[in-house]
């Protein structure tokens, strides 16, 4: 088995990234349907170089993306993130490697806060984020109605320590 490398996304990664995006989201981990329905739309939203990707050889295993939360200068040190790992690569340390690389990049860019939301039904992700040092900062009770049930939405954050 070859080594997993973390690097910025490249143009040739986009079809694999799009395929991962199309297969990992469902009503237990996403409040709505997949928004980016074509490779072209995915490439526009996530152009080459805009995500960190985990690769083994030429196979893309997962990705992590970030964007500023707000146009306000007072929030330019905050990133809101999204992470996805191919189903065949889950529970192999890919997410942890991506998160470590993201924290390093955040530190390099002077980011102080990394935040995300996760559904209460996504227990595996909630446990993963806790292991990564994220803390629950809020809970929106019954925020979504999925599969004939109300589902809470958790707000989590990680404060980046300066190097």
C-alpha cells in the first residue's frame, strides 16, 4: 500500500472529487440534497487549488475545503469548513490527515477559528470532530426535518493555537 499524501487539488482531481461528493452525502449527514449536480458546477465552486486533497498514488481519497464565514473584516480569521472522505477510504486516517494539514494551513495563514456544523444523526462525524479538538458551541434543536423526524444541528469550533 502506498503512502497517503496531502496536497492542494489539481485540475485532474476534479472528476474524482466530484464523484466523492456525489456518493458521500445522504439524509443522515446533510440537511439538503446535493447542490452541485455537474462536474462543471463542482469545478466552478471548487476550482483547482481551492481544497486540500488526500491522495494515494493517483487516487483521490478525500478533500477538505474552507471559506471565510463572512465578508466582514472582523471575521477574516475564521474559516467555515467542509470535509469529505470516499466511502472506501473511511476509517483509515484520511480525515485526520486532512484535518492536521488544514490546521497547519490555518496557522500559516493567521486563522484563529475553524468552525462547522454537523447533524445530530451523524454520530461518526461528531465523534471524529471531538477527537480533532472541536468543541460544541451550540445546538439548534429540531433544525431540520429529515426522514420524518426532526434533527438537531450542532455548531462546533476549534481555536487554532499560534505556532
